[in-house]
């Protein structure tokens, strides 16, 4: 059976992996080395300097390519370093169309780092593809999509956007951090680049900061590899090992994240003190059909707004939580709660934030894989 034929739950364990050449180690050793002995100048065993390549990182990169149904994986020091490499494909004068309701750090990278190099960013609600089409001109080189969006859990139709991008010869990149390849595989739907903050579900244990890109096209991979090596924001061997280990249980963790997410979303929806719950699994979610079409399940990320709540009420709830930890980040085995307006999205101006629904009382949950009953009791005592 060729590796490409393996099903997803087998790929996470075996995809791109071979026992180590030296002693047959089943897990790749952590090659904690910067350089490699050469027998004669330029004669080596495929590795010469660890910024360019390191065997543990290569093992991770192969696994990433496999689980996203791509041909090439690239691992970076963080999710934002991976995004940084994608934007460096562009030239001054180029334009990018991006999802409006976007991870705060991505927004900051676009606006505060790359705009000053003459790259122009547009932010638009991508649920209607026509809104993207309206912004396309001859300078448009990249569409940057995040779905489900953060923190409003809007769903963007990847196939429809990729058809639009293809017909205009524009690259399409998808931040697949929230969904993971367990739930959706953007390259299969026509995207050119998949990006991950592997810090989140891929690593899965809140113990590492790593980023990733996966592509199918060899010429594009070559350009990204050049930037990865030339700019140097690579991830180290220890971090590569940790993410590789995380990936091996991605499918079982995701299954539980989704089950617990469903139970908690339904609990919140029925709660008399909760005004709104944002979760794509609800039948009346505005993009529920698209979610059902392109995702295997609806994930463990949920946002909600307490009834009549303001900034202080939201803070009071998150401070009372005991099983949920109040913290930045998401996607780990432990449940986390966050307050986007003062945490992840604080770098987005209030007016911009509220346009996409990120009001001061919004609370975001990353539902972990604990016993759902304990998570519900915890929310019960905090909401009151
Ligand atoms: C965390 C996150 C990022 C940034 O990744 P880092 O690993 O923190 O640099 C980008 N996009 C999304 C959706 C994220 O959640």
C-alpha cells in the first residue's frame, strides 16, 4: 500500500515517516546539532547546516505534507514566521485580500510590518465570494483565508474562493489552524498554500511554538524553501520532535475536542443568561451548510456573549473559571478561555473589532478533552 493511499488516521502516525537510518529508532531522534561532518568539501549525507535542513525537522516537514495531502512541508519557528515567509513571496505594489475577522497577530503582521514595504492589504467578510471579487485588480497576488474565523467562527467556502482565485491567477493561502487537516484539507479544495500555527492543535499539548506551511507545487515550494533558509525563522529539533509526537494523536484528540465542543455549545445555547453562541455546528449558523460540506465535524472552538453583558461581566466570568484556564492560545488538551477584546484581539482597533462582532463582552473557549461534565459544571458556576 503506497503511503498516499493511507487513510487520515493512519497518515498521522505513519505519513512521511521511516525508522531512523542509524539504529532504526521508531521516533526520529532529536538531532540537536547545528552542523554535519563532511568527508570532502560539499560531500555529506544530505545535511550541511541546520538552518537549511535538520533531520528531525525534515521528519516533521514530511509528516505535515502527508496529513495535509501536499507534497512539501516547511516548518518554522512560529505560525507568524510561516506567514511572514508567505508574504515575502510578494513585491512592493502587490495587494492581498484577507479575511476581516482574522487572528490578531496576523492582522498586526500585515498592517504593522508589511504595509510599510508597500504591500497593500484589504480585509473583507469572505462569506460572500462576490465581496472578494469586487476587490480584485491587476495587483492582487494573494488571497489569505482563515476559516473558521477567529473568534466569530464564520465559515468561508474554500472551494468557491479557490475557483475565484484560480480564474484570476491569484495564489490562495489558508490558515488551517482552527480546523486542522482532521476537519478540512484546503489543498484538496484548490488552495495553493496551507498554513498552521502548529502551536495549537497539531502540537496539541501547549508546550511548543511552531509554524508550518504545506504546498503541492514544486516551484512554489522551492521559493518558500529559499525564503525559509534565507530569512532563517526555522523551528529547532526539539520543537520539531514535540509537534511530530503531537500529530500522532491528532485524530483521537480532535474527535474528543469535537464531541466536547458540541456538548458545550448546546449547553450554552440553552442557558438563559447567554445571549449568543457562535459555533458552526448549529443548524441556524449562517454558514452551517458550507461547514457541513467542507468540514468533517464542527470543532471545539466556541465564542459566546452573556446576556446584557459588558466588558466587566465578561471579565468576571473568565476570572471565575477553574477547570478552564484563562490564557492566550488554543488547541491544547486542556480547556482554555479567552477574552478576545483584551487578549488575542487587543491589537485590532475597537471600531474594526466591533465591525466583525468582537464586542467587549465576547468570550472565546477552546474546549479541551477533559470530561465534558466537569467543563459544564465549571461554566455553570462561573456564569451563575
Ligand atoms: C496562534 C495563531 C496564529 C499565530 O501562530 P503562532 O504560532 O502563535 O505564531 C496564526 N493564526 C491562528 C489562527 C492562530 O490561532
